[in-house]
C-alpha cells in the first residue's frame, strides 16, 4: 500500500540568493548554488535511487525508477513489453503510450526512468531481448525515440509537470553479447559501432532530445564502458554533440575495480568514471547500509587530493540542471527531510517523523512521494483503453492455414483452452509485482464470448518442467472439444535480465504437448507468449495457426480473444528474425554477404520467420515503386511511392516497409537496410498511395569519422516484409 505523505516545502518568501530566483539563468543559478555547497553536500547529489535532497539549501529529491513498459509501481497501468511495442511498427501510438507512462510516473513521485533500451539485438539467446525493439537500427531508433518523446514531452510540454527524464541505455553495443551472455565482453570496430549500434542513440539525440544516458555493463574493446572516455567523451559528447546527464548502471562503477581489474583501487574506479563524465551512481540503498562509491569514499578521495573537486563540481552541475529543468527547484515537490541523509536524522527528531513513514516513502527504493490524487491518474479508464490498443496492434499472425482464423462463433461451441500460458499472468521483466489487473487468455475468452461458447481449461504442462502428468487430461479435453486454443511459449523463468539460454526450443515438454494435441486431429490454434524468438520449427511445420503475442500487458487475454474471433485483424510485424534452431544464431536479416554460399547440413539456412513478417485476415496488394525522379545529387532528395490496396474482405492494417541497397560502396554494406515504414488501415477495396522521402537520412552510412552519401546506384525496395519487396533503381551523382 502507498500512503500519500505531506510535503515539507519551500516557503513563498522573496528569493534570497540567485539560485532561488526563477528570473536568473539556470546556469548562473547552478553556479551560485554550487558555491554555497559543502563537499559532502555536493557528493550527496550524485546518488540515484538513493535519497538526495538537501533541506539546508532547499534542494528537492530527484526520484528515479523503471518504466520499460509502464512505471514499475503497484497498481500502475502495464502496457505490452518492449519487444511487443516494436511489433506494432507504430511510433505515434508508442509516443501516446509514453505520455501516459510519464503522467503515471509523476503521479507516483518519479521524475526519471531508466528506459528505453536502445540495444540492437543480434543474439536472441540474450535474456534482455524482451526489453529491446529488435534487430534493426532504424526500427529500434524510431520506436525508442517515439517513446522518449512521449516520456519527456515535446515543445512546451518538454519536461513539464506531467513528463519525466528518459534515460537511453545501454551505451553501447551490448545487443550482440558473446554466446548471448548478459554483460559479455565485446570487440566492435568503429565501422560497426557507428553503423549498427549508434544509429538508435543518434536518433534519440537528434529527434528525441533525450536528457539522460546509461552506459552498458560490459567491456567494449577491452575497456569498461563505465570508464571509457573514448565512448562517453569523444564519441557521445564530441562526435554526436550530446550534453546531458549520465547515470551509471547498478554497481558498474565498482566493477572496473573488483570484476574487470581495470582500476587498481575503487578510488581509481571512481576517478575514471568521473573523468568519463558519469554524473550519478546507481547504487540502491540497502537494508545493511550505504554501499555507494559516490559517497564517503569520494569525499575522502577529494580531501586527500586523489580526485580533483572540479570533477565532482562537473557531475553535480548536471544533476542540479536536471532538477532545475524539471521545475523541481521552484516547486513544492519532493523537498522532504526523509530524503536528506546528511541532516535528516535531526530533522526527523525535531518534527517527530516516525520510522514507518520513512519505510513507506522509500518503498521499492524509489524515494518518491505520490501526488495528491495520484490514484485518479493511474486508474484512468483512458489509460486502460490505450493499453488495450497497444496490445491489439502488437499481435503478429505467423500462420493461418486454410483461413481457420478468424473463428466463427457459430461453428465452434466447445473450445478447449490448454497450455501453461492459458490461465497465467505473463508480463515480462520490469513489471509491477501487483499490476492494476491482468486478463489471462482464458479469462479474456470467457469474458468476450462465454455466453455463446463453452470454454474449458487444462494446463497440460508447466513452462519449464519435464513432468508430463498433466498432459493426459489436456488431451482428453481436446478430444471432447471442437477446437483447441493452445497457449504456450515462455515466462519470466525462461527469459529476462540475467536469464540467458543456450537452447531456443520451447522449454520443458511444451513441444510434446503440441504434438499430443496435434495427434487428436482436432483443429488448434497456437498462441505464443514469450520474450524472445523461439525455435518452434516442428510447430511451424505442423500447427495450422500460430499467433505471436510476446507479452501483451494487462489486457493480454482481451487482445488475444479479439484477434481469435476477428474483432481485431492482426497487423503487427516481427521486429526480429525467428531462427529455426539455436545453431543459426546470430541470425538477422541485414547481415553482410558471406564469402561462400551458406549451407547447413540437414537444415535450411533460411529463417523460420523473417524480419518484418506478419500476416492478416485480408489480402494487400502493393504496386511497383515509382520514384519521383531517379537521379539525384548526393545532397539531393526525391520520393518513392506505391499504391496499396486492400484486396480482401476484412478491414486491416498493413505496414509498408522501405529498404535500400547501396550496390557499390567504399565499405561493404548490407544488401538490405530498413530506412522507412508506415502502418496504414484500409477498408476492403480501398487503396492509398504511400510515399517515402529519399535523401541523406535514407542513403547515408558512417565511414572514417563522418556520415556520408556516396555516388552510385541504389536499389530502392518496398514491400510488407524483408522477404517480400519490389524494386526501383536510383542513381546518386
């Protein structure tokens, strides 16, 4: 339970010092405030997810949290997981979602969140695949930047009272870890760094004005990202011109010393981090005490001349600037002695503040005070409706043999709902322990269609157990039903941070369950709920229908039920390639060509399902692409258009995708690179022209320190997946 606590606020007296005067430029206010702070007070500002208020000087607390797919607070709205968000291919929708998540975060007293994760995932064994937006730099950048713009606001709304600071992570190149091992060391050339891993961050900077970044856990080219002046100063700040707040990941400053042995002492690790420009240390306050390096250790190091105080001043400057930019320094929010560990003990005694109040306000380690009326914000029906809309648009139809879907309520009167994910809450990582609510697939089906159809349930098996005891009952239920909805896949047990895999098959005996249901001869629909692509080759070859749902948030069951019965026509597309087996990994559509034809003994080298793929209940026709002009200069622009027609019988969404291929380049580029997309809705018989601009953003790549467009011939490709495109030729002079 969260209790709303009273504010201890700044008085409304006339400003005494420049740092208190809203009419003074922020930079001058910060310099004035810094001049009045003791060393201990400065260092106190450098903690995050740790109380950092200052009662003497009137500096409020800056509270940080997690909002990967909704703010991680009990009772908050839970949206589809990040990988599902990307399956929507709908940046405008994701930006709307970001506004709602920000509003709920501020209602809970949270000002900053450690999201989005802009990793370009090249190895799906990695447990954090579910937190990603997939394998393509452009798609990752577009979805991530849309979420940033929602979280932070744009224009007059930027960082206002209903928006928060977004933190792009993890900088950089952690999405293809060796063997899928979370935090594995990586060696990456500058060419791949800038062309594969930097574009999402570049987009977040240029199109999202992202205010915060978080370095990655790992060693990059032999140097900890948390100690890399090259990454954080030379590339991020100088090359890309970004100038914001950098927050460490949890305990990662310390790892330069105690794990990587890159720093000789923990003091050296702190100095390296400050020199690289890491302004705050994520170090959660633990019951056993304060374990910060940006704490007493830093104070002692400065006093002993081991670390220059100017490094501390620089870090404090960026923390205070964030507080000013959020309006906290001039508001009544979060100025509370419970957040001041320097002098809070005496203040608590003087004001008779009880220990249990301190425990309530520090719930989850976020140190935020909910606003008055916060429950009205998080319980808004409009938020729930948006969560359902995102879920509907995130569903991907992978197979629909003989057009079994959409189901006819008059044809199937007894439906068996079977599987370990049929009546279980599956939200994925970074979700509240107690969400506002959750609709299981079984509940969704009964709620929507229970008056006309008899739904029966059997678990069949557990997600990761080898126990087959429950399977017989499931088979019997299937035999006595008209159709089976088989809900399988993964869970937080099999995919999340620090839960990597060396096998991408369905865990436990789930494949045996699919085979047992298949043998009954009854029609069945496979619904996958999972956090990473699974190697479901037998299922893909034999099951008549497969739906990929990922984790669809609090409205999972409602969205799946509506898709099954045609109330919603699925229009999502895969943001990531599905391998046939783990031996194909790493597998992604925009790889460089091999020096020899790819052959795999007794298997196909082709993916199970390609990037950008997704079916519909209707048929779409896309015309040949037509260029406005087929010759441009290197600085010129043109446009390419196609006519898209709904040639089927259902309303539906199609995602029109633009790819380019630089046919001859100074450094070899992939044969396909996504450079645009648009999701459209068409009624039966309706046509629409879809156009994309072709210019520097679409044609450029990074070479020898700069982004360039080279002269030559380019293939301009448009289609509805990476495996289904039509081409036009463009010449760049």
